[in-house]
C-alpha cells in the first residue's frame, strides 16, 4: 500500500509488509555475498583456478571488511542523510563488483573485496539504524532473515551453474543485480525520525551487566565463526566426495529453503520458554549435525545435515542477539554484537583456510562442532541471568 507523505511523494506505509521487505533488502544488499555462502567461494576456485585456501582468504577479506564498515557505521550513521547515503553506497558497491570482473590476482582481489566489504558493512549498519526506528523491529528482522535465506537459496542454485558458463563474473553479477533491485526500492521507503527525537525515557536505568554481556558476545563470535567456517566449504566438501556441482547446488538450495523454518519458529515461540533452553537446544543440535558431515559420502546425511544446521542457525542467532538486548536495555551491546557477528563470519572461513591444506575437511568439521557446543555452554549462564532479570 502506498501513501503520500507531507511532501506529496508516494511511500509505502510504515507498518506495512512492503516496508518490511524493502528495509530487509536494504540491510541485506551490503552482505548478500554471505548468503551465497559456498557458491561465492567456489566461484573463485572453479572460475579463477585458485586454491581452496586462497579462495577462503578472499571471502574472509570481504567479511572482515564488512565488520570494519559496520564498526565505522556505529559512529557516523547518525550524522548522515540515510537515503542519499544509501544511494551512494550502493553505487560504490556496484562499481567495485563491476571492477572485480576483470581481476584474477589473489592479493589484489583480497584488497578490493576488503574495500567492498567495508562499504557493504557500512550499508548494513545504515539499514539496521533505520529498522531500529520502526514500530516493530522484530518483525522487520524476521523478514530480513527470510529474505536472506530465500535469495541466498536462489543464488546457491543458480550461481555455480552460471560460473561454469560465464566464469567467476557470474557471482559478481548476482551481487550487482541484488544491489540494483535494492536501489529501486529506496525511493518508496518512508522517512523516519532521527534517533535523537526518539523517547529516551525508554532506556532502562539498570547498569550494564558486564561479565554476562562479554560472555554473550563471545558466544555470538563462536556461533557465527563455527557455522560459517564449515558453510563456506560445503560445496568443496561435496565435490571432494564425488558429487557434481549441479547436484550440490540443487541440494543446498532445498536445504537453504528448509532453513527458513528456523526463523519462523522464533517468530512463533518468542521467549515463551526463555532463552537458555532454545540456545542450548539450538547449539547442541547444530553441533551434532555439523559432526555428521564426516559422513558426507552418504547423500542423505549430507542433505539432512545441511538442512538441520541451516534451521538451527536461523533459530539460534535471534536468541543470542536478544540475550545481548536483555543485558543492556540501552542497546549498546546489541550494536556491538552486530560487529562481533561479522568478525565471527569472517574468522570462520579464515581459520578453515588455514587448516584445510589440500583437503583436510575433517579438521574444519571438528573445529566447527567444538565451537558450537562451546557456544552453548558459554551462553547458558548469561541466558539464565537474563531470564531472572525479566
């Protein structure tokens, strides 16, 4: 539904489904390559002929750049006109993705993709700052997860096939298309009041619970790095066990679509059972089915493991972020949690790239399993603490 604002320009209504979708696109565009997951890494292996470890360094540079950009955004976003800034940032992303078509040297790609990640991370921070001003941020973040998994599934299905025909440029082309779609939505997003105009009386006077907050941030880092460490190498793991790229892209697409159920379950359940139980269940199940990837030669195990770990990823991370919010009602820990999350997403593939060698997938699986189980143990006490506070 469209409505006219005071300046007479047509915008979607602030509480509509459309605005949730548009804001979800805006907050996804800068990090869409993360949702392509293993397809993005394999594009460098298959398209450029670089080693698996070199490809891991390239994708990690993109994610570390996003973490850097997200950190910078926390200090400067409030001083910017968000709509104009979004246009500029998307234009820069498209320019760098277009330039990447012509690059093949690993070290140059690492630098260029770090720059791309920095700009994208800033755009994500900008998007999050707008979502925070909506009346129902939780619903918008739920839509964000749904958009990421849906279009990530489409990307995983199509990009590996297109790379086989057009080379690694197909991956960059997918990012450009998503950026263009996002840019077309920006004019219809309604204006939101500045943060400074919001009711500051909502801030809780309780002091920050430092130790539980630090443990919660550590848990988020372990969860994101452990998941992404194995996720980026999922296609390579399948290829190592004799599966074709077409088969793998089809299987992972279906698994990614199934994973949307995790986000929907969070929306349905909320904190009805607290946070400790969902986090322990989510991390334990994730660890179990990550370990099951040792039996990737069994096609059914490979598919089920990827589907279940996708569900637990979408299910658990909202509770971990909600935990940070509960421990600091002013929201400072949650903002920093976004930065820690990106560092985790970048560190997982980096650590995996360091240990994989030629084909040491067992080490990656074991490290990811331990990290997920450790995450649950570390988050248990802060989660129980947050329940007592509430």
